[in-house]
C-alpha cells in the first residue's frame, strides 16, 4: 500500500488522567503533547520520486523546510512519518 497526500493526521485528545498500565489495552501509548507544527512526511514511493511534507490541513510545505527535506532524503523510500516539528 502506498499512502499519498492529502492524508488526515491523528490529532491529540485531552484526557483528565491516564489509567494505570494494568487497565490499558496492549500496545496503547500516551505521551505529553508539545506545541509545534503537525506534519506528515512522505518519502518517495520509488527512486527518483519527490519527498513531500504535508501540514495537518493538507498543504504541501516541503519547500519551506529545506534542512528537513535534506535530512529526510536519507530515509528509505515509501516511508510515512507523522508528528510535531
């Protein structure tokens, strides 16, 4: 399967508390939310393709982050990373 933009990111949800590990389903993880720019990075699906960086609203912004693009070009083809910059 190949994912391509636009792709809807997972958004943080507020919680009053996080239950203990004995109550949570296997594989569940929670982390503190940090403010920043939510983005999804798509490495090319095949050699010679273009690396894309999408905002949470679907805009492509890879031209605004040349240092990130240069570093991400070292990643394997067909990789999708989502997170906060």
